[in-house]
C-alpha cells in the first residue's frame, strides 16, 4: 500500500469503522478520554469511541452547512479531550 501511494507508512482497512478504531488507538485514546463528534453522524463514528471506553461528546451541527459547530467544539474542549 505504501509503495502504491509513495508514502513512508500506510495501512489498509476493510471499512470506516476499522479505520476510525485504528486512528483512536494510534492517538492513545482510552478510558476517560473524551472525543468530540458531530450530532448528525452514523454509528460508525460513535461505536469505535465506545469500544475504546472513551467518552463521546456530541456537538450540534450548523443549520446551514450540516458541519460540526466550531463554537460548540470550543465550548466542549477540556483537559480530557483528545
């Protein structure tokens, strides 16, 4: 994979759930850590967080764009946020 994309490191996964789960492991997300995610999302974003025993913190989305609210994220960031 890494040769195909001319990268030093690369990994392939079978789905988005696996990719998110591996990313959380790579970021050392574990018990009692908080992970911010948008309220308008699929379970594939929430479940890997729960699998790591981390705490999902849901932030509302912007009405015009359906993207996560930046102001909402700023309000939710704390010492346990990863």
